[in-house]
């Protein structure tokens, strides 16, 4: 298969849709799944309920950052598909995505005190924010260079 620009963007957009579907499934499952009620003592049942509530809050808070990030990525891919590559709008979109990653990372960092493996997610989100931020800076420099070249010619 020959990977053209259009096919690559189509694949990226399909991935955004898949992630949106997975995020929607996570949002719904975090709300509708109830803690298992079997033969527990009152204390264990209370701890399970608290744990479920914290998980639901964690998913909801992370979703507050994930949904806008997916929307910004969708718009960015639309701009690229339209041939609008080095634009201020794309820089703004990437900046917003990086801040969404930072926000989700901070939520996971705070919740890591409750469940330690979330520290790994916090680090991954921070690393993703760094990568997006660097690409944003490259785009910003390219826009400045393009403006200089446009004035030269």
C-alpha cells in the first residue's frame, strides 16, 4: 500500500475516532459500573464505594481534558488535509493539546497518592505534553521563517 499524505491523515483521523469511542466507553462504564456487592463487612463495602467514587471522579476529570484534546487534534488534522500547515491556528491547536496533556497529567499526579500506578500515567501525560510543545515550537519557528521568506520574494 502506498502511503500518501491523504491516507496518512485519514488513518490519523480514524485513530482520533477510535480514541473518542474508547473515551466515551470509559466515561459511560465509570459511571454505570457499581462496586460489587457481595458478602462484605460494612467497612469493606464503604472502602469499595469510596474507591469506585474516586475512580469515577478521576475518569471525569481526565475526560475534561481528553475531549477537548481530541477535538483539537481533529481540527488540526482537518487543517493539514486542507493544506494549511504552518498557520497560527495550528500553533494554537497544538498549544491547547499540550495544555490538555498537562491538565490530565496533574489530575493523575494528584490521584497517584490514592493509586500509585497513576504516577506512570502522570509521567506519560507530561512527556506527551513535552513532545507536542516541541512540535508546536517547530511550527512557530517555521511560520516565522515562512513570513521572512514571503517578504524577501
